[in-house]
């Protein structure tokens, strides 16, 4: 039973990582990266590393995507300001 859960978690990690690489829009990439972080946290928990899973949940699924989305927002705003002649 435990082996089946590990295989499913690994397949979900592989699928979400592939989607993150294939996605072109940076905002969608950040959202998929958040999903990947959650799936990795589940995988770490299944592999009996709950401390690593909690760290991954905090950093990989919350903090990193948030920073990426804020960066994309700032870059897009600067591009719009330059387009208006400022």
C-alpha cells in the first residue's frame, strides 16, 4: 500500500514539474510552481520526512510563488510606465 502511494506521489511530481516547464505565462508558472510545492510536500511526508515536507510547504508552495508573482507584477508595471513615456 505504501509503495502505491509513493508511486502516485512521484507521478504527480513528474506531471506538475512537466506542466511548470511547458507553461509559458509567468503568472501561470508561479501557480503551477505552488502546486508542485504542495505535491513535493506530500511526497516528503509520505517518505517519512515531515520536517522537510513542512519546510517545502512553506517555502516551495507559498513564499517562492508569491515572490515570483510580485516580481512579474513589478516588471509589467515598469513596462507600462515606459510605454506611456515616463
